[in-house]
C-alpha cells in the first residue's frame, strides 16, 4: 500500500542519516540497498514511473557514493506523500 511505501521511505531516511553520521552497521547498509530495490518494485507495481526512476537514480547514487543526498531524500518523502493523497482521492471517487 502507499502508506507502507511512505513508512519505508521514512525508514530509509533514518538509515541514511545513520550512514551519514558514521553510526551505521554493515547490516544497515544492506537494508538500504534492499529498501531501494523494494521501493523501485513497489512504484513499478503502482505504474508510477516517475517515482520508480527517482528511486533508480537514488540506488545509483547509493552504489556510487555509499549514501544519498538529503535533497533527494526530501524530494522522495514529499513525492510519497503526494502519491498517498492522490490514491486516497481516487479510492473515494471509485465509490
């Protein structure tokens, strides 16, 4: 669900913060990689190619730099919130 995706984005942000602050474990780094893969798949399943592309870019940045910029994380959080609102309106319209 979209709410699940939003929780995953928040969790991703927490893990990236830990990496940036030097307190992340190797397991945290693996979790970030898996979260990014999962979010890409979720957005693909939703048919949301824009967000899928955003997370693919994030994954690429993470693979190259070992972290993700705060600006990109903030954009992804805002986008996940907008998607949640859109889905809610669409679900209401279906009734």
